């Protein structure tokens, strides 16, 4: 059996176990009730998305410094995957917010900076589709990607620096904040599962980009011959 | 369980996004692999 299939099955089992734990292991939160269980999916997806954007940022820097094609491929792969995770965050957040806040959305610092982050990486992918020459495309998008990542610390800090409708942090928050021990374990298990899924998706997307590189090489060979 | 429909919607839509993304990567990879094979075959024929 190919390694990829085993790895994929492992990730699937891990995310299923995390979903099970968030419904049957984690206790029901006292104020919000069962709806709070979305937290394990919503926040874990947000963490995995931020890690994907961090990978994209490192790859963008590496490309600008060394101009190796591999870093461009990692950059675009991580950006697309990070965008998928952020899309999940922007969908699950309002579904959680509506019964709790009575509104789907508000333009507070956390929600707005997350939406801006989503737009920035959509722009990153649009920019790539508009530039045809591969080296120019890689350099321009790497520079834009470095700029886009500047929003990530803003997203992280928004609920720490400003008063927001979005809840204050329960991890790495102020003294007195935090999670009930079982909730904390389930949360970190969900974070692990979503990171495994993120790595799997980035590696699948990287394979596509590598194949595209091979295709362009063959095209050049065909045109020269 | 209160708000079960919202929890169900969040998980369904969230996993839907990942599924559609994975499917799109798999389809793009399969299409490109076909192109690579076709190009390789035409280059070998031309030699």
C-alpha cells in the first residue's frame, strides 16, 4: 500500500477521533451549552490556517533570498491550504455567533482582521494567475506574500489589544483566563488533528505544483525541439 | 441537545470546504498528469 494512502488514512482517523472527542469527551460549557462544541473545530482550524500562512511566509522569504523554485511551490501550496482553513473559520464563526450573540457578524478587530487576511491571500492567488512568466510570478507573489503575512500578528493580537465582540483568548490569554482541563486536552488534540490535515493537504498541493513544473519543462523542451 | 442544527451546519459546511478543496487538487493533478504523459509521448515520438 502506498505511503500516501496510509498517511491519509491516519489523518482521517485522527480528525474523526478529534470530532468524537469534541462531542463525547469534552464537557458541555455552562453558559453557551452545546453550541460551544463548534469551538474545537473553529479554533483548531484557525490555528492550522495560521501555521499554513507561516509556512507560506517562510517559503516566500526563502524564495526572495535564494530564488529556488521549490520555495515558490511550497509558498503557493501553503497559501491555498491556509485559505481553505480560513474559509472554514469564516463559515463556522458566524454559525457559532448567531445563537450566542444574536448576530451573524460584526466588524470588530478580530473578525475584520481575519476577513482582511482571507482577502489578502485571495489577492495573492489572483496575482499569481495574472502573471504568466514563471520567475516574475514567483518573485512578485513572494514579495506580496511577505506583506500579506503582516496581518497574521494583527489577527492574533486583536483580541488581546482591543475590546472585541469576539471572546477574549482562552489560550495564552490574561491571568485568570483558560479552559477546563478536559476541554483543554480535547482542544489541543483537535489542534493536532487539524495540523495533520493541513500538512497532508499542503503536501498534496505541492505534488500538483511540482508536476506543473515538470509540465512547463517539457513544454519548453517541445518548443525548443 | 439545543442548537444541534447549527452544530450540524458548521461541521457539514466546514468539512465540505476541505472535501471540495481536496477534490479540486486531485482533479487538477489528474488532468495535469494526463497532459504530462501526452507531452512525453509526443516528445519521444519526435526523437
